[in-house]
C-alpha cells in the first residue's frame, strides 16, 4: 500500500485504473493495453484481496487517482472460502460501488466477471451483471479464465477512440 501511495503522487488524475485481486495483480495491463488507448493505465490490484478487506485500501487504490474509468475485478479469492455467502458478497459489493460513485466524480465504473471456472463464480457473475445494471455500472463478461481473454474483453472499453469496423466484426463473434 505504501508503494501505491508513493506512486499515486506522480500519477495523472482522470486516467484508467484497474482494481482487483490475484489474477489482475499479476497482469502488466499498461503493457498489454498500450495500443488501445492514449490514457495512462494504472493497475492497483492486490494479490489475495478479498472484498471484506477493500475498505482498508480503496482510498489508495482508486479514490486518490480520481479515475475516469475504473475496472473492478473482485471475488476470485472470496469464492474459495468454504463459508462463502453469495448474498452477503453482493451486498458488500453494492456498498463498494456506492462508495466509488460518491467519491470518484465523473468516473465510469466497470464490473468485470469473476475470473474462475467454478460453478460458484458463474452464479456470482449473474448476480454481478444484475448489480451492474441496477447501479449504473457497465458489466464486462470475461469469456474464459485467461489473461488474454481478459485483455480482449476489456480493451474496447479502455479505448478512447471509436472502434473500427474490423474490430467490431471481431467482437460480433
């Protein structure tokens, strides 16, 4: 956290921020998405982060940067817990979104699906999609649980220029 606080002092505000847990923390997103945008990309993901611990880090990982776009990828660590309660998880996620909506002005929030192939993740992802719709966020469905699929699914949301016809045909599937 101390490293993020120090780096935030030299970061540009109103850029693109990724905030998540283990899978996202291992990705060099600025390198992988460099061709998609002229915006700076900051990865403020923390290995092993669970939703119950987000309140302690959200100011440093997101609010200080006042992002124009914030991609949230949480849940992969939470669903591994044998006592995982999906309803409680969604309630806490909704509270997080409320905090971000009120503390990050002019920010578009993107909820990305939990990156796991488990049955529980599939159920959580349905709930997250509904939550995104209810809270004015954009839901980003990640097709498969791999870094390249993640990049391919988010890159057209990251871009700051219109999509070309050829790119649109790739997404048409």
